C-alpha cells in the first residue's frame, strides 16, 4: 500500500494526476503494471489516498485496472486542517465500487505535523465512518500504539477490551506493523490483521520477526508501503511493489513451524487473508 502523506497542495483540484501519483508511488500506468509482475499475491493491490486530487487519480487507476483497488481516508500527517465536513467527501468517494477500505487513517506521534488532539478527532470520526459504511480500516500507527488501541477498541460506540472480536463493529489492519507484542495482541483480540513491510527483513528487527512468527497465520498480510521502507537488499532505495516478494520470502522462513516453506505459500495465504479482510472476490 502506498503510504502517501499528502501535502496541502494535494487538496487542490489542479494537481496533475500523473505528476502527483508518479511523485509518490510511481503508479503511472505502464511502469506500475510492469512492477506488479511479482510471483506472490499479484492479482490485486490496494492503494491508499486522501480525499482530494490524489483520490481521483487513484480511483482512475482502479477503474482502469481490474486488479487495483482503492482506500480513501485522511492520513494523520495530513489532518492538521481537519474539518468534519471532509467526512461527506470521504463518504462520497467511498461509494465508488472499487473503494474497499477507509485508510490510511491513524495516529503519528513521530512527525509533528498535526496536533495530537486533532489526530484523535480525525481518527475517531473516520472510524465512525468506517463502521457506518461497513468498510475495514487501514491503520497507520507511529509511536502511538496505546492511543491507537484505545480508539480502535472504542470505535462505533461499543466494544471494550472484553468485547469478543466477532461483535466488534470494525475490521482492519495495523499496516506496516512496527509496534510491540502487547499491541499486536490487542489488535488480534479485536479481530484485526497485522501488515508487514520491508523492516521485517532488516538486521535489527528480531522483535518484529518474533511477532510475525507468533501471530496467527490467518491474520498476516504483506505489503510494500512503497515508495518507503524498501526491504533488504534494497533498503534505503525507493521501494517498488515487486519488492514485496522479499518480505514474503522472509516471512516464509519464520513460519517453518507451520510447514510453510515457500514464499509462494505465504503469497497465497496472505492474499487469501487480504481478500477476506477487504472482501475482494
Ligand atoms: Zn502508514
């Protein structure tokens, strides 16, 4: 999933589609499709976007390619000017048949772009929207695990730590998971999925690998987060969708206890998981 913290100009209607999409994720049609040629879970991709020009660009891409699906939402780093009226715009975008999720939404305490109180409000309102529309959420969490879990648990005006996952009104994924086991456990208890990206392959990521080895197999997703977080051996370079294979390869080595031996197995399983979560046929 493209992690695209939209700068303010992204909200202007005049931003050119190819310029904008190309700038963040190099999703301009031809190279994008070529880069999708990966041997794992390649039949579809979910691309996050905001509610301005980027949304229209991503929706145009989703209309053009059968295997591309979209998510709409306001990223916490773009939420500084949040107005509740934006919900109407998101609701209208979400009515598009190729929109399968609300996201990325969440909390980011690392980048000082949006005051925490505004982030909390924007997240809570978008979680309500997801409950209202019956759509899963793609959650961005950077150094904000406690508050993310608290807001997810409270979503839809019900829930609570003891609420059985089956009755929790919200489905979703903690995307590009980078938190601790306690956070993973809390998310899993709510019925959430964990999305793993390039950092799973990094030298010092033993804690992250332990979580990926321990979480239920039917709750794991692999994703790119392109253009960021390229996996080893491309670390530090611009990430590309095809590199997700390296994340799947690594995950396969962590799940030998399940009898999972190949990246293809992991690709099949995580693709099934994603189809289930995003209700993609
Ligand atoms: Zn993110």
